[in-house]
C-alpha cells in the first residue's frame, strides 16, 4: 500500500511540474515488461510459414500418366528418387527444360532456383507397385536408356518436430508450471521460481475495507462469544494480562459444511481491526518437496512482523490429516512435512506472541492429535446446524436485500426448513427471488419460498417427462403408501405434501416436517423405517408385484438397519456394542473390528429388522386400504396433495407430538399478531 501511495504522489508531482497531461503521465510512466514468450511464438510461426507457405516454388505435382507418356517414354528423365517410400522426386534433363511444356509448368521454379531440380513430384501408393509399373513402362527401351530409381530417406517436418519436442516440453514447463507456481496474491508471492516458497496468504489490514462484522452473522451466539473474546484481547490485552490470564493461541471452528465457519472468520477480520491473514490449507500443498514447509515459515515470519494479528487457515484438514494414515503408503509425504513445520511454528521454541491462529474444518476426526492439543488449538468451537430460532435470525439477514411481501411470515419459513444450514437458507432466499422474477412479480411471496425449498430439496419439476399410464399409477400408489403409513405412526414425521410430478432423478416425492430432536429412540427409528417401506408395501398389496422405484427407500432403510445393529447398540443379539470409529483411525484399515461370525450375526439382525418393519407396513396398509386407494386416486387426479387432503380421508392426527406442535404454531401466530397490534 505504501508503494501505491508513493507512486500516486510522484504522478501528482509530475502533473504539477509539467502543467499538462502527457502520454507518459497517462500511462503512469510505466514501460511494458519484455516477455520471452513472444520470441518462442515468433520462432514457431516462422517455422510454420516456411514449411506451409513456400510461394508455390517447390516441385510440380504430376500423375503417373504424365510421368510415363510425357517424361519417361520421351527420354527426358535424368534421375528418379523415391523419398521415404511415399513420393517420387523426378529430375528432368537440363537440355530438355527449354521445351514449352516445361517452361509452362516450371516457370516460377526456373526463374527463382537453379535448374538442378527436383522438378516434378509424384505420390505413390506403395514402393513395390511403383517399381513394377516403372519396369513395365521401360520394357521396350534399351538397357542403356532405362532410368532406375534411387531410394533415399529425408527428414520431414514431423521428424524435425519430434527432435524439437524435448525443447518444447522444457519451454512449456518453465512458462506454465514455474510461473504459475511462483505467482499468487499477497504475502510476497512473486512471478518466478525463486518465490515459490513464499506464503500465498491474503492480508487484510486497516487499509482494507471489510464491510462484514458480527451483526451480519446470524445465530452462532456461543461461537461468536468465544471469537469475540479473542478479538477483545487483541484490542485490549491489558484487561486480561493484569489478572495473569493468557489468550488461547488458536481456535478451531468445527461443523458441517455451510454452517458459517468461514463467514465467522470474515466477521473477525471486520471486527478485529488488526492484520488478518487468510488462506486455505491447499495453498501450502505443492508438487515440489519442501515448498509447503517453506510457505509455513514465511507465513509465520510475516505474521510475527505484523503482530498482534490473526491467521485464518480454511479447510485445514488438507494439511492437518493425522500422520501415518495416508493411503499413499511408502511415498515421501510432502503433506506430513508441511504439518510438522506447522506444529513447530505454532508451539515451538520460537515465541509467537500476539499471533492467533483460527482454522476451520468439517473433518476434525481425521486431524492429527498433536495439532489439537492445548497450546496449539486450545479451543474447538462447534458450529452446528441452526435450530428453529437461529434459522429465523438467518432468514432475517438474507431477506434484507429482497423485496418481500408484507404478509410473509419468517417463523413459517424457519419451520419449513429443518436441517437447513446457513448456506442452504441463503440459497433458498436467492432461489425464491429468481422464481418471483421469472413470474414477473413485484415482490417475493410465500409461495415463491415454498417453490424454492421444493426446488432445492427435490430438484426441478419435469412436467414434460414421458410416463406411461401404468407407471404413473404405480408411482401414485407408491407415494400414497408412504403418506398413509407415516400418517398412522406416532413417531413418523408428519406429511406436508405429496406429488407424483417428476423432480430431479425421482419420479415422485413426499415432503415431511421432521421433529427437531437431539437423540432418537429405537421406536422412533423403527417407525421411520416402516414409513420408508410403505411405498414398496403399497405396490405389493395393490399390484401383487414389485418395481425398481423403491431403490432410494431400500438404500436408506438398509443403512439405518445396519447403523442400529453395528453402531447404536439397538440389537438384542449384538447387545450394547458399537463398532463405530469416531476417531477415524481405521479409515484406511483392511481389518474389521469384529469376527466373521459377528459379521454374519449383524447381517441377520439387520435383515430381521427390515423384514419386520416391512410386515408392519403391510399390516397398516391392509387395515387402511380404502383410504390408500382414495389417496392414490386423488394423486392421479391432482398430481399434488397436501396435509388437508389426508385429514379429510384419515382424520386428524391425535398423537402428543402433533398436538404440541400445533399448539406451538398457534402460540407463534398469536405472538406475531400481538407484536403487530402493539406496533
């Protein structure tokens, strides 16, 4: 930034001295840099021009008839050369070149070159055929007047390029690999091979205009509290040191993708008002040995010079994976060397006072234990998926730039998006605005948001997809089976709507509103499996045959059954045992943590659970077969049905969870009405 200011002052001084804008001033008195690449381009272009554009001054191409009748039998041929067994060069006797036919054909050649030749050329199919035809053509000529071919080998343009290929590869390697590797933004990255070990971190300091702060990060209150403490220490260190406290040297942000880890780090950069180094874990990775470690050293060197400061490493698992668990066994692991250097810099003999490391990852289980110990990353800040209230706050942030309908209920949107991350909610808001614009609306309405959720969850509607009547009927009964079974089970998620309009890869879909819970009981898991198998059970009851339409259902049920047996300890025969590895240490192991006999038992238990729930789904559908048929008929007629349609057929759900959920909804509506009245 100082160099830019100096150049700006110099240009202003030049304007004052000259009194006018000269071309030098307009260009900033900077001459264009010489680039050696243009030399290589010009040489290559010259070679191509010489080879392909020879102004027509080469040998004149002829055919066999002209060669035999006009040259060979007229005894005008001086010499014949078969080149590379591909074409023939024909030399005409010098005294014969004065004839009109040669003057006409070779006018350009004879005026520009010597009369030595070759004068004509002829392409041949094969060497044997040419020799045979030549011998037959000269059969009546005396031996002394016959012309015999000479076989020669000449280097072609392709041969020359083959010899030049190593040089071309070296030039390309230098121009592309070295220059790209030496480039990079910030942190002293240069444009040549000598800067390859420089850090690629982007530096945000007081001169950078960062418009993001903690107000723009909705939810994440606990995470923001811990990060705010770090920012507060950098601003007011005396407040903590007077009591003998030490600020954590590092904090690791852990959570699923899209929950706002990187966004939180950007807000820190906006709030801290201290130098902020931002880079990704992959920026350390390079194809040359030692480059990653060199970049780590350079990063911390710059950070110490600008201390107090914050260093943020996004996706740190790119270099922080536990040592000794690399699938590329036996190879010299450059990533491990980089990690070793990072561990040394974070807490080695050298002091890093005032340098705080922030990092983000969604795979904390595979990180090296030495990286997670106290003194390096003292804190692990968990950034989880937002709950109902946090989703409401996130919606408010992303709805600010949108022109929304005044009657839009943010609470309703938050309830309709369980399990959505902050990035998903941002995508919903953007997609809703695009849908509203596509429909030429003046504001974004409630239905646009519902369509956006459907678009993101299920994919784009394919109303023009060709589906036969029998297939459509099968799909309708399949989806009606899901809806019927889930409606009759207490712990199954309540239905929102069912459609048989194809979306994405699916031919039909059912939307549910799952209950937000932190733990799940065995009964809840079993009833969810029963509802998932309801589609296939409906096909069996109505049509007496099965189809491939239940592929996704069977996949989910199978994984859930094996998880119950092998992970959650919810099987009577296996008992209270779990073979789940939360540390990730056996990720690349070839051995299972149980015997073959136990594996067979796990298979039997998983199959038994799935079979029992399938029978349960069949029993429920047989008891409510009449309602199933009515529901399928409505689907065939309307293509989309909602909760109200199921209530007309089966009546309202009277389970405790649904009653409490309906009560909460009414209380939320009443609270909103009271707020509007007060305003």
